[in-house]
């Protein structure tokens, strides 16, 4: 496989657009992609940016359509993904298949030396961010353990237990006292469970 840093003559320009709600208009993105000269445009409508591009129907179709030497074009980076990790995952996949990447709004173009350098720097900062988050998490867990905090304690009642208890109580099949005794919990624990699942409240004497 040839080096990604070598300048290549671009092949086809394949565009990708995404909107997350039906109220949003996709025309702005599509028009910009057409103006750039995209040969084909794939659109995901009503798809959240938190979903990885590899799990979106039209994004996957666009990826499958790309060939070595093509250029994958988006109007803006956040159309590709909300998280830096998802964006870089996608761009790395393109790079591995010798496909170039362009984001029109941010003027990122991996067919140029400047565009490639920008992505390399972005990747470095992304790795630094992941390392810092991991380090802070480890330090936080260590500090919590030193304070005697018990981590990862499981709830006494599962969601299914709470739903079942609520049905029995509201339909008169069992009292709150009977349910609490059966699960070895207090009424307060039951109440917190009902509140967490947004179930209707019950009286302690029910």
C-alpha cells in the first residue's frame, strides 16, 4: 500500500450529508456538495450524529461505494460525527483504503499537505485527550477507594422487580409491607425505585 502522505490525483468525489431531525433542511449541504463537484451524494435523514458512521445506512452505502483514489466529501465535520473519536475512526478507515477526505466548511482537504498535517495534529490531541480522561478516571477511582467509597454497588431491586412490585401494589395483589419484606428492602427504597422509573406514587400504607 502506498504512503498516505503522497499527493494523489483525485478520483470521483462522493458526498455525504446528514440531518438528525425532520425539521432540519438538507438542501444546504446537498447544494454545497454539488457545487464542489460531487459525482454522487448519499444522505442520512433523521439520524443522530452520536451514531457511528459505520452504523448509518447511507453512510455505510457511501463507504462501500468508495474506491481507491476517490474523495469523500462532507459539508461540515459534525455531519460525520459529534465525537472526535468517530470522526477520526472514519477518516482512518478512508486513509487505510487510500481514499482522500474533504470537509468544506473547515477547509480540510487531505489531498493537500496542509490538510494532512491538520489531521495528524488533531489525532495527536485526540490521543492526549483520551490519555488525560483515562488518567483522571484512575485517580478519581483511587481517591474514592481511599475515602472508603464502595464502587459499583448494585441496586437491590432491578427495574423488572420495581415494575412487578408496582403492579402488585396498585392492583391490590400485595401490600407495600409485603413487597418490602419479600425483597428485604425499606419503603423508601421502593419509593426511590418508583420515582426513578417515573411510576405513580404509592402510600406507605397501601
